[in-house]
């Protein structure tokens, strides 16, 4: 049970009392929250995890209907989502599900009995055998029948189109491309704009992202607009954001254009951890230690290379290339998702249902059983994608993806605005029509500022955020800046707006911790600290017009109990010492870039 304080008309912003106004929207845009990464029984791994939910079931769950977990408990969202994409794996699409259909020829396959064995360890062993035989060059026959892939894909397309309800609930035709060399995660979710799409391009077609991009470029020539969203760069062990191509050749302008054209967004947080940054990369960021998973995907192998694995580091690398080579391969916006393999969107800490079905679907399994691969206790109840869009339709939301007017949250539906420009004097967050003025005088998240517009001025940024009405109050809004000085990048985090009467430390420039209202026996918290709404203006005090830079906003809630604390309480055991008892949920906006040339 969460306890909420009464919303008052006065809130504290940067130590000052201001009048609360709900005026964070432009008349022509609305905030929409959705799920862009979820699996059903059509994914081979989800099926062996016990999942029998179909794409129809997942979409119905997103619309607010109940869905039974593979272990039997029923879950239901308090509020429907605004948009959703079921992203079942393109490789072996629907094959295992067809093995469970007595009317389908695949039910007679040599693996069918094991795939459908009620003992999950037997079914999981099939998955291991398939991977082993594929790598040995002696794959099982019948698993890559084009007719089966076409049949399954047709059902997925029809499901997405069936549930698409313009104005109320938008669905996207989508799938996941899965390349995992040596368990280093390079996965991408492919999102189509329209109501039709060809059979997916999979790892069997190419293990290299460049191959996927070439296919997407080809599709556009055939009238199919689509984009790819990388995820779990934190599990790539340095491979997601490298400094050379998959063939170990130098980056070129053409490479950068191809990557930016095909991957305008990256998933910053999900169940398998957060990919914003790491304390080893950002030692001066007090909030960098957040929901970290430090193993390769589906493996116990520990991550050794943090560089190349996190989005803030990628932004910095992009600036260095911009300085040294004249192009930037890493100009992407941010979203978030869950990557659930049950059809259930597990973003609530208190009702966390796990990710991998029978493997982590109960408190006992998650906290007390040794996992054969990754440490499931480190998984997170996260996350949701959000956009500012004119209307809840495929076309409008997809265009928001393309212009990167997006943000990702670790679960709560925090609304956030972020604008930047050189002529922002008339932009006063919270005042009437301030958003319209900000659009007219600057750019929103995902936008670009040009040196030609500076006229000797430093850029100013307007930020605004309002809490999820059913979640915790807000602690602070920060702006994360990165810049490059002759090819060497740097970063700094600035507190811009915060709750209460706290004051910045004059030496460090940091605002003290907000406090903690959690009762760790009952796991209840009170919204007696923090703010319902925060807003502010900030001008870069160290701006150098000769240095390329990026800026993004990070909104942080007050502490609330983590899912593992709820599980420990349920089991009557102490919270594991190596797991945080609390969490400060957050939102991350797409950056605004400054280009000096």
C-alpha cells in the first residue's frame, strides 16, 4: 500500500514556493505512454519459459484486461497504455508455439514432445540444444521453414492491425532482431509505421547490425517505413557502441548516416537493467548506481568493458568523432521498455511479475533459487516509453519517434518537458502558453542547436516535470551535459530544479539528498517530501561556442521500496545485503545537441 500526501497549491522549486499549474502541454501535443518491447508464446524462448499468451493477449493486457502468468497468478494494469508493440523474436518465429498445436505439422517434429514437456528444465534444454546445433553447422531440420515463418508473421501482423484503435490505443507491427555474438547483446526491435510489413530479417540473414540497416533501407524503397531500437547495451560488453564497424573497419560518414537513419532511438532502461551510465564511467554522478546488471545476456560471464556499453558514453564518443572526423554516429533519442517474455508489462515494484515466466515468476524463485545464467535478483521492474504526439495514432507517434521527442521512464508515468535555445527569455515554465513559446523560440528534446544562432549567447534550457498521479513525488530535475574539447569528451550533471528548502553545496554544486519516508517494516512510504511538480530555467555557465555538446534531462523521484524488498517481506526473510531496499524511479529525455560547425 502506498500512502500519498494531499496535493497542495504550492510546491518548492529550487528552494522557492511557486504556484502549481498543470500547463505543461501544448495545445497540439499530448503525452502518451507505451510498451515497445514485449514477447509472447510466438517467441521461442518465451514458449520454453512456460508462456502461452498470444499477441492478442498481450495487446488486451495493454488495454487494461487481466492476463494469467505462466505460474498461475493473474495480473492487470491499473491504467491502460496508450500504445504498444509486440516484438516477438524474428528467428524461429512461432515455431515452438506451432509444436504445441496438434493440428499443425510441427506438432510431429522430433523436438515437439520435449518443447511441450511440463518440466520447464526439459523445455529449456531444447533451446540450449538448438543453439548448440546451429553453431555447430548441423541445425535441426524444419525450424526455418519459410512457410512457417510467413504463417506466424501473418498472424502477428493481423493481431497488431486488429487491436489498433486510432485515438485510443495504437499498436505497431514489430519484431526483435537478435544477434548475440559470444553472449554480447546486440539486439534490436524493429518497429514498422504502416499496416503491412514483410517477413522479418533475422540473425539467420545477418548477424551484423549493418545487414539489418541495409535491409531497412531497401524496405523504404519498397514503401515500408521502419526503424530499429537497440536495447540492453549494458549487456553488450562494449560491443553496442564501438569505435569501428562490425568488420573492424573505421567509421565513415556513410556509416554514421546509416546508423542514425535506421536507429534514431535507443532503449535506456528495462528489466535487464539500466543503460544510462555506470559508476565506473561517471564517478562524479551520485545517481549512476541505478539498477545495474553486469553480466552478458543469458550468461554468467561478467561484463569487463563498460565503455561502449552505455548511452551517455556513446553520446560522448559521438562528440569525439564529430570533432575528429566531422560526423557523429551516435545521435539517438531515448525510450524505455520492459522486455517481458510473458505478455505482462512488469513495471510496478509491488506487483513485479518477473521477465522469464516460470524461471522468475515468483518471489521464491527470484530470490531463493540459483539461476543457471544471469542473476535474476538484479533484474528491474522497468520501463515505459513516452512521446509528445499530436494524436494517438500510428502516424503521429511514429513521427515523434523520428524527431526523437521521446523519453523513457523506469516505470512511473512521469511527464517531462525539455526545451533549449538561444532566445529563451520569454519562456517561463508554468506560465500560460509557455510551451508554445518554447517551441517558437527553441527546440524540444531530440532537437539541435546551431552555432549560427548563438550570437555570442550561451544556450538556456527550460525543464518541467509532473509526477505520476499514482506514484511518488519528485526529488529533482537534473541536466546532464557532455562536451568535447579537441576530441576529448567530458561530462557534468547539474541540479536544476528540486523540492523543499534544500540549498546547493557551494563547493560541490550538489543538492543534498531529499530524505526517505519509507517504513521498512511495512514497506509503506509517504509523499510528505518531494514535489508534485518541478520546473525551472538553466543557462549553461561553462558554455564554449567552439565545443560540440549534448544536454538531456533526468527526473528523479523520492525513494520508494524496490520489488526485492516486497519479495523479501512476503517470504519473511531479510532483504539480500547486495540488493538495494529502495529505488529512486526516474525519467530520461532525449538529448538536445549543440553543433559548433
